[in-house]
């Protein structure tokens, strides 16, 4: 395990400009020499995580999904955590399986065996929802996603 690192003053200043005054900063790095991750809490008690990429190449790789994926927040709702993976599994991960591996690498763990069953069941409900909503709203993309999911 590497020695805990102190949040550098320049990074603390940047963080305070973006998340308000920082009350605590905890080293949350993995036990790799160049890992630089901190968990911050601000005066409101909100938790933020800052990760410093060691190089521009790492930054591009780690932010690839933010630049190339779109999540439909219009249909978001309170639900089990794994339900969020359903739309990804029915879209981006089908088209580029490397994104699924990268996602779970960044997520920090694989799904448990129990959690793996939930998206498989919910993806069918999502497909039916797509087929009900898509045609009535003339959304060909959503309709096609529903058909693609059910027909394989």
C-alpha cells in the first residue's frame, strides 16, 4: 500500500472554486504509485471525488465515455442501482463491448451474481417500454432499440 497523499494546495484551491469550501479531504487512491484520487466533503456535507490523471493519454482514455456516450436522463427515475445499467446494456455496450469493460473497471467492481440477473430482466421491460413510447412519439431510434433488444 502506498503512503497516503495530502491534497496539493493548488488542487485544493481549484476544488474549492468548484465545490465550495472543503471540510475534509481523504486520500482515496489505489495502492499504485501514480494513483491520485481524493474524496472531498464540503460544508454542505456533499461528497465529491477528484481524480488526477497522470498524463494526457490517461485523461483521454478515462473520459472517453463522457465524450462518446449519452444517457437519457429524461426517463430516469428512482430505482435499484443496476437499473441504470439497462439502457447502457441495450445501447452503447451492444455497439461497443469495450465500453462495458471500461465502465466496470472505472466503477471499481463487477456486478455480483444476483445483480447480474436484474439487468437481464429489466432490459425486456425497457424494450416493451420503447415499443410503447417510441411509435406514439414518432421516435424511430427508441422504437428500433426496443425491436433490437427483443429480436436479438
